[in-house]
C-alpha cells in the first residue's frame, strides 16, 4: 500500500472578506469546486475551513499526490503566509477520500474557541493542542457546502471573467440536424407507410 500522509496548514486570504451574512465567499466557492474535481481524481480527502479571512486545510492522501497539490496551492495568490502546522504519516484516513469537506464558523467551533479563551478565529495564535481540538471538531461537524454551489459557480471560473461565465451558463441550443439526413428519414418513413398500406390491402 502507498504511503498515506495528512498535512495541516493555515493561511491568510488575500481577498477582501464579504460580511458573513452574504453566504459563501465567491473565491472560497471556486476553490471548493476546483478541489472537488481534482481531489476526487487523486483520492485526496480532507477539510477546508474558512473564517474571518483565514484558511485552515487538512489534506489526506498518497504522499506524492498530496505534495504535488500542496505545491499548486502554495502558488495560489488567493492566500499568503502559508504555515504548515503538521505533516504526519497516517495508517487510516480521518476524512472521506476524494472529497473536500467544507465548513465555515459554526457552534462547535465557537464553543471550541470560547473554551480555549479566544474571542475570534486566528489560527496563528493556536498551539498544537488547539489544532488537535479544532481538527477533531471539524471532523465531527457536517459538511456545510451550500446545496446550490454548483449552480452559483460554473466550473473553471477562476479567471473572474463574467462574460465567460455568462457564456457557460447560457443553455445550449438543440443541435440542428443535417437537411440530407432529414430528407432520408422522411423518405424511409414514406416507404414504411407504403409497405404497411400494401400489406393491409
Ligand atoms: C486555501 C486554498 C485551498 C485550496 N485547496 C485545493 C484543493 O484541496 N484541491 C485543489 O485542487 N485545489 C485547491 N486550491 C486551488 C488550487 O490552488 C488551484 O487553484 C487549483 O487546483 C487549480 O489549479 P490549476 O489552475 O493548476 O489547474 C486551493 C486554493 C486555496 C487558496
């Protein structure tokens, strides 16, 4: 069996956060969509947590695949100050392989923060114990991906090009059939009807 690893990192978003009431950040939604497609193909699982402009992500999977993904993620300019919190060999996965669970702030995390004396989520203030509690909490909470995320964000819209989005969202026109094929089909139908009429008489 291939080496399985689990990597936990934190980072700071470079985009301006929307007020929490506005739902999922568009950038986070796009990241999540890319993750769902890519990670499923490479059997990478984990959780992505976003709160108050900070990311925390756990990635689990085969060593070379996780390392390659981390390199891609490092180059992503939607975040900065990437700090690897831990990297461990694991025997068993904690998260479903091929899925990236998403959670935002929720009651379980708020309770964890309060219990440990934090007023807000700032993972750069955490120690190993806090990360362990948080990861356990994130493992136990339900996925919070909005059901309509796929309708909101068509695939590959990372460019932010709204005209491209509109083009992709427009329903496809029904394919036009070749006039020759149409003529042939009509002739075949006429012959079939004639044969039927002859067989009846
Ligand atoms: C915080 C953060 C987490 C990300 N997590 C993943 C991930 O789990 N899987 C993934 O494929 N892309 C993830 N991305 C997006 C990648 O950096 C990259 O944009 C995406 O894989 C598309 O890469 P490509 O343009 O080379 O195809 C993440 C980006 C950020 C900022």
